[in-house]
């Protein structure tokens, strides 16, 4: 039971990193956004960040995947049920 809670918390932290980083990157750009800026915004340690992502590039790819899932769920999946979208 305790393991599941820890996994849920870990997933929540990872999602928070992705969402916060996406917001900051949207404003400042990918190159201008530092890992320190992201962890400061979330009040995390660098260890917590690097537990979830090896580097900023891996985070960037996770953000792309995150937005792909959202856009797919909101726009593509609903249109699949129509004959003429």
C-alpha cells in the first residue's frame, strides 16, 4: 500500500515538473529556460528533478509527449467517431 502511494506521489511530481516547465518554456523559450528556474518554481531539489529526467532534453521530449496526448485526446479521438470530420 505504501509503495503505491509513493508511486502516485512520484507521478504527481513528474507531471508537475512537465506542466511547470512547459509554462516557463512557453514564455522564455527552451534554450532560455534553466533547470534551476524550473526547480525553483516548484520548490524542488535538483535530485528530485534528476530522479525523473536525465537532462533538459529528456524533459523537452516529455513535454512534447504530454502535449501530444492532450491534443490527441481533445481533438483527434473525438473526430474518430465521425464519418466526415
